[in-house]
C-alpha cells in the first residue's frame, strides 16, 4: 500500500453569505443540491479508480464549505459511505465536518456520529450577538452554546471551535469574553483567526467606503497574544500559528496541508495536490455537475510544480507549525550549506524571530506576530 492522503469534500451551500466570506459558496437550493450530490458521487468513483489514487490509504476526511451541516444527515452519511466503498480508509481515519449553529439538531448530530463522523468543527466566531450580526452570521451566541451541548449529547468528544478576532467594533474585552466562553465550553481544539478583508466581500467594501472601522494593528497584536497565553494556560498546545489543541487532538487533516502531504479534493472548486501537481475544479456547482456528466472530470486548471517550488512551499507551510522544519530541509530550500551564508536568516535569528532547536528551524513567539511577512521575506 502506498502512502496515505487526505480527502477534502466541498459542500458549496449556505443559508446566507457571511460579510467576510470569499469562499466558494452559494445560497441553498434543494433541487440543485440533488444534482450536485449525484455529480459528487460520480467524481468520487472516478477519482478512486484512477492510477494515482487506487492504492492510496485515506487517513483523513474533511467536509468543508459552505456549510456542510446544511445538508440532511442522510445525505452527508451517504457521501461518506460512498467514499468508504470507493477508497481504502485507515482504520481510525479522522472524519471532520464543518457545522454552523442553527443548522443542526440533536437527531441530526446523533445520526452523523453514528454514521462515522468523528470530529465536529463548529463556526462560532464570537460570543457577542452584536458582533455576530455585524459580520453576517446567521446564529446567536445562545445557539452556539446549544449546538455544543447537543454535540456532546450526540456522542461527539472531538469538537473544534472556530473563533475570529479583529472584527469591526470588537474590543479586547469582547475578545477576552469570547476566549473565556470558548475555554469554558470545553472543546478539544480551537482555531482562532484574525479577520482578513478579502476583495469582493461586503466587509471589504464597507471598510473601503468608511462605513466600518477595525481594531488597529496594535490591538490585533494584543488580541493574538491574549489568545496564545490564555489557551496555553488552559492546557492547549499551540501547534500552528492559529491553531490550538488538547494533547492528542491536533487536526490530522489540516496537518496534511501544513506537512506538505498529498490530498485529493472533490466537489465544486475543490483543490488537490497529488504527486507534485496542483489542480482544481470548476467553481460553479451547475458547471461542475455538467462537466462531470459530460467529461468525467471538472478540472479547469492544473500545474506541475518544479523542484524549487516544492521546496519553497514546504518551508512556507512547515514554518507555520511551531514544531518547525528540519534544518537540512530548510538549508536545502535556501541553497546554502550553512545558515551563516544567508544574511536574511542570520538577521532573523539574531533578532529573535527564528530559533534553532533540536535540529529544527522554528518561529519564535516574537516571530508569530509577523509570521506571514517573515515567511515571505525568507522566500
């Protein structure tokens, strides 16, 4: 059996679009959903039988979106069962599902757990209703609390909470309150991301027009520092720039990305990385379904990565992990035999943004605050 891979399944439907979202998502349409799921099943069958996939072991599955939990439990379990029949799964494969409060109830969650979903990722974002409304979330804080209670009643022990800081009108006290709430909710994993104003989103337009203001860089830095300190004090391992886990509960699927391993994406707009090649599918669900029916594939772009590109990506992704990157791999990307030959690295080490530890190059706590800029500077 060849090495394993991660499997990503895209469900591109939502009740409504959040004001910060630029993901490939569309308003729910029950008729279109049936057509989409038929095409998705066909793509899964075709991909699983390909030479590049046939002997691969699937060790993580991630239902992303959109809002996968908007589908019926029977539809989601039907997709998962089809995958299990088509692919060879590792015995303890992690199966994650993104879910939003308000789109789940206790019977649905029980069915999902019994059907093989092992990990639930709940989009909470904030603990204050006014902030949730401001960013266009379709739930209230009390619904998030209720969703977590129901998830535990349904048998889910591996639960992630998605949180967001740097929101319009959000103070450090608001963020402190959200962290308190999240820690008290008892998840096994927390993802805490700073808001990014993506081109084409409502928040981006409002900010450009001066309708909203955002916390400044210094305030965001305080929020991030607060996140790291509070979650570490609560017993979470800070293992990636924006991700924190109880021991033994790091997200296996996301580690596939950060460790530069192979993954297959199925569904509209899904991206894949296999054997040094990147490719992605048609974005629009209707065009995706038509392409699958007519051509047996919906791929609209692909690229073979050069050895240099692959090495650079490995550094870019690997340095996001606090475990860092093996020293030899790091030197290989830079094309040096000794780090002292690189002025960039020498400066970053002496300024305390990088460190050498046990044969690995790691970003320091100081470097975390400017990680993206630091990685760009290196490459």
